[in-house]
């Protein structure tokens, strides 16, 4: 089975032109999440959580990077007027960054926007309920070029998802909003 997977991966990579492969960019992110939930007219802050994510995309030119596939796992504990529960968010989406990504520049400031689907779980005691939602995010950051293929930076994002229901949280319209900030490593690109 391993030989089959390795051969398949090699064939897929050989099918792409070399300039497409050379512009591949992968990232790894780790940081904190500062959430708040709004249920109709009630707003409630939650405890600080964490956000881990990875992405794979392309450096389209010196100004645009497309994170074609992004995956984030965000977990927060809630102990507020809306109840005592844990919310986990598995987000799969895509985003674009617009900024200065020239290799001869050491600093790469950018802004970003994205959209994706989120599988949000509401865990209260032994009961776990799941809900799907459309999530959008905006943000920005700055990277420092360590060498030709590696950069490290700080990235901020505001994330928002609208839900019909979220476990025991009552309301006709529920918004799960988060500020996330953390360290991101970028590998590759041309």
C-alpha cells in the first residue's frame, strides 16, 4: 500500500509543470483564540483557547499568495451567561493574501481574507452536538524571510460563523466570533 501511495504521489507531482511545483507554499500556524458568542441580543466572552492550522497553496506572483487548502482546529472553553461548555471548531477553507512577497525584501506585510466550512462541536458534560456553518475571516500579518524558502511571522485573523443552533445556547440567531493571533511558519514559494 505504501509503494502505491508513493508512486501515486510521484506521478501527480510529475504531472505538474515545474514552475507550478516551485511556487508551492505550505504553512504551519499555532496561536491563541479569543472568542465571544452572540445569541440574539446577548453577548458573552469566553476563555482564551488555542488555534492550530496548516495550509497548502501557491505564490502566484510577488503580490498575491493563495492558500488553496487551509485546515484549522480551534478549541475554547465557555463559562459565561450562556452556559458552561466547550466549543471545538474544525475549519476547512481557502484564503488569499495580498501584500509584498518579493524575495529581495526581508519583511512581507500582507492582508488576508478567506471563506470556508466549519464543523462546530458543542460539548456539555457527556453530550456532544455538532453543527455546520459557513465561516469567513479577515486579517493580516507580517513575515520575516529567514532564508530563500523559509519565513516566520505573526498573523492575526477575525473569524465569524453564523449558526441556527449551538447546543444549549438559546437564540434565533447565534454568531460565533473569534480573534486569533499566533506564529506562522511558511515554507516554499518562488
